[in-house]
C-alpha cells in the first residue's frame, strides 16, 4: 500500500512527532510511505527519517506576498504531488492542512483521513478556515480525534465517521532523578505562544518561589512570545531562577532536567509533553484546560489537576510538590505506569492499523 502523510512542517511539534512514528511503523509493515510538508522549503527534519521513507517539501521559495496566494500555490503543488504519487490513502494532520488536502484531492477518488490535532473550538483562525474546516470534515472519508471530549464537540452528523485515537508515548530516553527537598526543578515545554500559558506559569512560579527561593523554572521551546516572556520574567524579578534555553537538541532530552513538569496551557488538542513527562517518571501538574489533561490525569494519584487558569492554585500545587519528595516520587511512579499501559506505543499503533485497514477496504469496495 502507498500511504501519504501530509502535515505543515518538519519541526519539533507534536504532529511532526506522531507522523514520524506512524511513518516508520507503516514502512516496517511493508507500505510505501511518503511524507509531505506543505510549509517546508527543504526536507531537513527535527525528527530523523529512515532512508526508505520519501520526504517532500512542498512550499518552495515564496513568490507571492499575498498569504492566500501562497496557500493557493501550495494547494496546487500538493495536487500535482497527489497526481504524481497516486497514493492509496492520504492521512493529514492539523486544521489548515486538512482543508488544503481536501481541496487538492477533489475528483481524485483517494480516501482521505483527516486528523484534528488542536482544539478547534478554542484556537484562533481566519473566518475562511473556520468555515472551510467543517466542510472538509464532512467530505473526508474518516476523522481522527485525540480525545473523547474532542469527538463530542463534533456535530452529530460527523461523529459516526470519527474515531478517537490518543497519541502514543514512546519509552523514555531518560528517567528524571528526584532531587532533595527544597531545590526542586520545574520544567515546562512547548511553543512560546498564548495557547501554552507560559505567562500564567511565570506568575504562579513567582508566587511559589516567594516562599521557596531555591526553586528553578526552565521553559523549553521557542516562538513569537519569547521576548515578552523574558521581559515578564525580568519584571517579576525572576532573573537567575528562570531560564529559556530554546529547543532541545534531541527529542525528549528535557525530561532529564526536571523534578516537576507543569502544563499551563489555556487549551490543548492533546498534550504530548504531559505524557512524555509521565513516562519519564516526573511528577506532573496541569491546568484542567480543554482538551486532554483531565482525561490523561483521570486515574487517582497520577498527577495534580488544577482548575483551568487558576494561577494561585497552580502556585500552591508547585509549592506542595516542591516540598514533598515522597509525594513526587509516588506521583511519578504512578504516572509512568499509566503512560506505559494506557498509552503504550503498540496499542495506539494497532488503533491506527485498524483505521487504515477499514478505510482502505471500504474504499476498495466502493470502487
């Protein structure tokens, strides 16, 4: 079978990681696997791909200043790529990419699986994309949602074609070591943008560190809010206690540098980094934002769930875990067990295999 995965770029994001895992898995199953990145100008990827997987960067040098003109060129380039590769199945990731894939595939009679990776009820998007998203979903063959909460937000007519597949979590490269009480290291990871709520985390860390000046906070990632977050840290007099080293050289390296992981997002599609922290045995704290954290931390004593956006209670949770090594160890062990069982790589990949088999079988019958 020839499978084409389509996504936005080849960076360090969650969708890119999942495509990388799926591509290698399906290649190992004997499929001919193609991966196309609509907004990439070259095939340099943060996540390494094996030589048997064919990468394509479909952006190329921009020739138009108009944003929609560039997107029209990408759609046209994608259609040419679809015609040239003639895939048996296309699986796309992220809202805008899903829309462009559906437009590019009109009339080609290719089964299309659209995977929604973010919270489409909360994320900001242009009115055109907001209208186009449900239209693309209605004409897709199948839909993949990451949580039951996300599936429940779909219109009733779309739920029958939607399946819930959580993200798999690979075995941790490193296991976090628990430090002595008092010097706990707080870690957060993600793109530096409003969605991730790092501004709220800085406020909470300020409150927590007032009572415990030995705490440290490291925020891994990059993005448009980096300068604003650095200025906020200086304004809060957190210089020397907060660091923002950028993106780690290797995926998952950050799990070795913390004792407590904090997810401060305003909304999520599915927080991969929370599962990675759990797999590494880190005690975790998360806002109960839509969607994901409440489903992931639903088991007793796997982590601390804080009411959505409550900075004061987030600070109290940080202080509680920072001062209790035994509790951190207990939460970390429980979390690692849940991550290894409920979100095991083999189990989640089996769900994808079932979806792929049923989608292609149904498409063959229709032909």
